[in-house]
C-alpha cells in the first residue's frame, strides 16, 4: 500500500468514526463498568471458590452479551476523563492537519468539560475513572490516577501547541503538581524512583512510571522547571533498570512481579516504547535511544503475526481493538526509526479497519476467532483509542507530504 492509499483509507475511517462519536456523544460504556458495581467488588475479593466460579460466570456473560447485561444491570453510559483526554489530543491533531474549524471546536468543548469536571480534592488538578476499580487493592471511582492524568495532560499540551493559549500549559503544570505532590514514590536509590498508580497505592507499574517520566520531562523543558526534569529522569532510570535482555519490560517491577509474573501485552509494551522514544526525542540522550530501540525490536518480532497482531507474545487470540489501536499509534510514532516498522504499520492499519470497523463507523471490541467476535462500541477502550491512533497515522503521512 502506498502512502496516498494509506492516507485515504485512514481519512475515510476517521471520518466515519468521528460521525459516530458526534452522534453518540462522549458518554459510553466500558469493559470495566460492570466490575465497578458494589456487589461485584464483594464478589471480586471473596475467597470462596463457589463465589469465584460465580464471578467467572458473570465475567463471561457480560463479555458475550455486553448490551443485554448492561440493560439488565441498569448500567448507564458515563463520560470517562481518559477517553476525553484521548479525544482532545486527537481533535487537536486533526485541526493541525486539516485546519477545519470543527476540530478546534470539538477540542474546546472537551477541554471545557475536563476543566469543569476535574478533581479538586488533591493538590494541582486531576482526574480518575468514573467507576470503582478492583485491583490488588480497591480503588474507589473518581480516585485520580496517573494514567488518566498524563493522558489528559497530553491532550491539553497538544491544544496549547496549536492555540498558543497559556492557560492550557498552566493546566499541564497543575497536573505535574499532582503527580509530584500526591502520587507515592518508591525510592530505589538517589537517582532511581517509581511513581505509584494512584495516591492510595504503592504499585510499581513500569508503563505508567515511564509515561509520568516523559510527561514531567516534557513540561519541565517547556516551562524550564529543572525539578520536573530531574524527577522524570529518575523515574525513567528505574524502569530502564527493569529492562530485560530481549529489550522488553514487564508490566510490574521485578520486586512486585508476583502480582502477575512476567506479564507482557501489546498495548502496555506500546506505552513503554512510546514513552522511552519520547524521552529520547526530548533529551537526545543515548540511554533512552538504546532502551527504546531494543524494545522496538522485541515489539516487532513478538506482537505481529502475518498481517494481524498478537495481544501477547505467545497468545494470538483474542485480538482486541485496544491492542490494534496501540499498534497503529506506536508504529506511527516510530515509523521513521526502523525499516520494518512501515510495512507492519500499513498491514495493521488495513487489518484493523477491514476487520473491526462497522458500517456505522465504530470499532468492535474483540475477535476470538474468524467465527466469534464481540460487537460492542466501548468508548474509552475502543473508539477513543482508535481516534487517537488514526489521527497519529494521519499526522505521520501529513509530515511526509510536506
């Protein structure tokens, strides 16, 4: 597929997806909204084997019958700040590429919603998920998380770049205040630290630690705040120290790996590679170049199967729209850094659009096989991530044409 064909295919796809989003609105269902219900939380943390069997039955039922189960359980659509952050940066990208006023209007609308719905119970400014989160510990809904905040922060930073309005940069600074003042820090050494996932846990999760590191360095350089840069680089060093010989970095730190031993999946690997590459582009430092390039080789060699993808290195099915989106997003960011990337990028773009996008414009959730797929328009998990991925592909092709 040549560059113009890829751009045309992507433009048509993103147009259909945007039409659906504008018709649907920004509220949507989520794969984890059922799991956030109070009764499910009690089931989740029960040690009873019978109750755990019941939980697996509920998980299977809600997965196979997503619409019916949410109607029965009376789960309403919700606006998710992380989805709004993804859409904010997507529309900022599209305005930069196309110059159409409607994309700027969408950006301002989303930015206003985020400002009005920010959490003010913590220092700085912050956002969380609109449902309870059952992890190693119980995380109540609206608890601000690092991943939501860097995602929203990236959106505000993109809006700042296309408008020049300082208030959006001030919001990015307030997000940095939250990250530094409210997240818990694990200190491995004087120059190696790890940020927690939320203010109420002490998790050591490498993908979010690297994303926080990149965001702090990016805003620190923009505002000339040395403290942000120093904290960001210390966090980056922690996760680089976790890198395996094959280039990969497990989800959990090695000291907490018992939570899910040696776990790797495409989308979290993509997060980590993008963060490392971003740190290299921001600083030019060899340590980041070596880290991202080694990881990229692992990524290309382990997450792709012919024209499709693998959600995990040794597991092809199910193929998840979130993984497809991250593959397009990550490869679009790194398309000029490795000769193998461009072919993989075009293959996964075609595969995703042809196999996951519906006639209505939205993308289905999962394919378990050629005969079994779950068709449901999860907004944060699928539509927002695909909007971001497609906008990054379009941004890449636009740069090549200018």
